[in-house]
C-alpha cells in the first residue's frame, strides 16, 4: 500500500480521545549487533546482565525492525525518522539541518547546513582518524572560534557553532545557495577528504559547492598546527525541509529527552518539545517522571551504545546497556501504558559503523501479549511475534496498543 493511502487509512481510524496512559519510546542508539567468533558468538545485549529488561521481556512482544529497506544502512536521521513514523524514503532531512536545530540555530529556508567532525589528516592528506581522538568540548570551542573568524565566502555568511567533543555545525547563509550536496567525509580512514562536487545543473546547489570549497581553502591552513584536530569532515549538507508535525499527524503531545544536539534537533523539527539536557540516564528517566502529566508521548534517547559500537568497544557497549538496565526501575515508577525499547539502527562492534542488520524491538503494554521469551536480545527477538517490519510502523503499533485506533470495516 502506498504511503499516502496508508496515511489516509490510519487517520480515518484514529479515535478522538487521548491515550489513558503514556507512550514511551526508549532508544538505545545503535543497540543492535551481530555475534562473531571474536565475541564468543554473543552480542552485547546477550553478554550484558539485564535483570530488569529480562523481566520486562518476559511480558512483552518482540521482533526486529528495518529502518528503511533490507540491505540499506541508515544514518541516524533516517533511523530516527522511521521510529517517529516518518518514512525515510519520503521525508528527507539532512543531518546538518538536524544538528543546527539541536544547537538552537535559527535556520532559514535558504540556508545550507552541514554537520562537521574535526578529524586527523596526515601530511599526505589522508584521513587517519575521522573523530580526531574525540577531542574535548573545550578544545572544540577554541577551534570553532578560529574557523569563525573567516566570516564570509563572497556573498555568503559562514556561521560556525561548536558542539560536543569533535562535532560542530557549519551554516552557510545568503548568496543564492541551496542543498543537498554529497559529504566530504570519506566514511573510513585511509582516504583523503572528498572534494564537494555538485552533480546537478541547479545553479544554487553549484554555488553552494563553490562556497564550501572556498571555505575549505581558507579553513584547512588555520588548523594545520592543531594536531590531532587538523582537519574537518562535512556530512548531511542540506537545507531546511517542510515536514508535517508529529502532533498534527498522530494527535499526541510529545516530549524529547535527549542529550545530543542532533536528536534534539530532529525532535524540534517535527514539533516535539525538547526538555533540558540531562547529565546521565538516571536523570533522563527522572525527567520523564517530572514531566509525566504534561505529555502523551516521550522519546528518550541513549547515545552511549552507538558510540561504543563505532569504537569497536564490546565491553563499553555492554556497560551502557547495563547502566540503562540499572536505571530502568526509575522509569517504571510511573509505568507507561505502552513502552517500546529498541535502537534506531544496528551498530555492530565488528564493523565499527552503522549497518543494515535489523535492530531488535521490545513492545510492552497490558495488551501486547507475551511471546514467552526470557530476554531482550537479538536471538530472542528473532523468535518474537512482531516478526521483521519497517520501523515506520512502530508508532502505529504503539498507538494500537494504547487503544487509539478503531476497527477497519464491518
């Protein structure tokens, strides 16, 4: 069924009342993994001690989800859009836009925004570390001030905003420019920074490519002596899209509890209220308790699982999962009517990157039923009643479990 037809059907079946309880989406970013000989054929979920998640799993339905289509590896933006019920193939949101919004930049429709990483570049121009050793945020701020001194490239203003660790945002404003453009990030070490080339006849996009190339020419010499952050990579270069709001589509008032700018930005883009930045997982769950009465739907984001996966750190990923499990009783002090626990994609330790492997999902409600499975792991999820489905349907399953859809047909 086509996306528009599905939307019409779901809208026609949406009952007018608000949910009796709360819907909570708990995202352990990149939690999905694969079992290999190096990990004794266990995934981090399987190796972790998770008594609270295990108890929850025993009374839940489980399955696996593909963020987009089988075999396609998603970025974090498409991965989360799918979780929020937006088909990533239809609603394109470039990562630079999301990051800029998350850093409270007031984007305009004619702006071009890019997510940026400081990186390490060899004397031969080869990228040796795409994250510059995850430099601290204080050094990031200093380097961004240095780059911000460039100010303009021709008719285009350049705005530089520091983020966390190695991440920052560039916004190019004015001069008749537009996105999207391909990344300068080669997405693995051992390769040079990619030149930005506009593969289009659109003059605005071609001008944007020329502006970014001009910025690189001025910026790289400024960083030459700042090892290990002596270069930078751009990803998700694009412009602000038009996208329908979450509350408009689902009639649910939503809040986002997320620490990192990108996820806060994506939540803002679709109209979620972003709550103050929490220091740790326990504080995030306490924010949910504090804000319980004000919202119907809560998105709670945990980043550490993805970071450990990208670093190839099996034990680190296990540790984050166990920290979530220890804190889970805080969340359950005000038990949601519907709770979904999943990832936006898989980030296998063996690959040190996002992957196409379906991520596990757990769905718990008074009417979810129990699959009779003992743990929340990939192996158990393979046997669950939800099967394998596209993540854009998760919000629909959550709403059905909350009793928000009527019957189709007589």
